[in-house]
């Protein structure tokens, strides 16, 4: 009653546009794209900032020691304070970037680029820097109860592996990219579930249980179309749970069992017909006994009963002629 499938669902370059246009909703074009922010190594900036603080402290100390004129003393102390404040303010532009993270830089509300290089970096201290994780994440939906293409209630759940590809789109194109991915994943899973039946009555039709790989590919294409505007890349998607709803599970189990019995009986009959045909051909070939139409019919009837019966046959010994 459950199906577990796994498939790498990174969309191909050519399938991306096709999936976006045909299988998924039409999302608005992104208004901003990620580019590298202007930054310098943080080690040099930190050294200069510390030197500025030391210089400011030294000027204040020298100003405090000067006793000649009040004007020179005030100038040295004021300069020292200003140098210290400027050095401290410049050091506010330092930020650390860990591996698997990025910093989105904004200046007065305008996007000024993204820092992806890990380590200590320095940017304009007037900017704001928002941390965004670019690590690989997974999102597993709750068990959803929907109706399939035939109207049968089914339960299914899926897991999606993804990461942020474009930090600018993730920050500015959607309100909250985490909630956006969660909501769009659930919407895509529901849409796929209502498009296809759990089990197809037609042998050539696609079904959720019988064509798991094909359905997973379609789910990946639709997911890519839905979350591409948020700068998110779908790495893998898979169904983790697939079953009939409890209220019809027993009835569908009986249907599956009936189908299995019919298939088994069909295979038994096909095999029995082949064995009877081979037996008659072998008897005729070796000229063991002459069989007319009536004898062949009786032999076929007896062999089919023995081979197709679900119980052991009880032999009856005929001590008379072939016809009695």
C-alpha cells in the first residue's frame, strides 16, 4: 500500500523553460539578480581600525599631557576623539562570512550585491548586511489527503531537497522564502496527485504507484517552475508516503487481490493450454494411441480440469473400454 521512490530531479536546461511554460504556473519575471558586492579583505581593515583606535588614544594622551596652552590641548584631545570614533565606525563594516552562508548588502534600501566569499570581509559601514544560508536543506510535507484523478481519496507525502541559488531573489522577490518553498511544495504535490490516479485502469496510462519515476520527474519540473522566482534550486524530490486513505483501503485491497487472482488464473490457463497442446502433439507424434475428435475432447477436458483445478485431482480408473 506504500510506495517509496527516489529520483534526482534537477531539471535539465532545456526542460526548465518547457516545464515553466507548460507544467507549472506562470511566475513573474525577477526584478533583481544577484551580483558580487564590493568588499575587501577584513584583515587589513581590522589592522587599520586598530591602528586608528591606538592613534586616537595616543592623541588624547598627548593632549592630556600638554600644559602649554589650552587651545593645543583641546585640539589634540578633540582630534584623538574624532580619530577614535572614525576608526570604530570604520570597523563596523567588518563582518564574518561562514562557509555555506552569504551576506546580502543594502545601502539605504538599495541592493548593493552579495558577499559569498567566506572569512572576514569589510564593506561600507553604512550598509546593512543580511545573512542568508546557502546550505542544502530539505523540506518534508505532512501526510496530505487528496483525491486522485479517479476521485479516490489517497494519502501522500513528499520530501524536497533544495538550496538558495540567488540570494537577491530570495531576499527581495518573495516575502519569506522558507514559507514560500513550503507552501509551493505542498501545492505542487497536491496538483500532481489530482492529475494522476493511484492505479491506472488503462495499462498505457500513468499512475502514481506504477510510474513513480515519471511522476517524480513531473513533480520536479513543476516545483522548479514554482520556486524559481524565489532564487531556489530544487536538487531532488521524492515521494515518501503513498497509500489509499483508510476509509477505502480495505475495499481497494480486495480489488487488488481480485486483480492478482485473475492474473494468476490467466497465467495458469495459458500454461495449461500449452501443456495440453504439447501432450496431444507428443502422443500423436509417437503414435501411442489413435485419438479421434471425441477422444481428444475428452483428453483436453480431463487435462484442463487437473491442471486448472485448485485442489488435487481424484483419479478414476477405467477398467472398461475408452468410451465406458
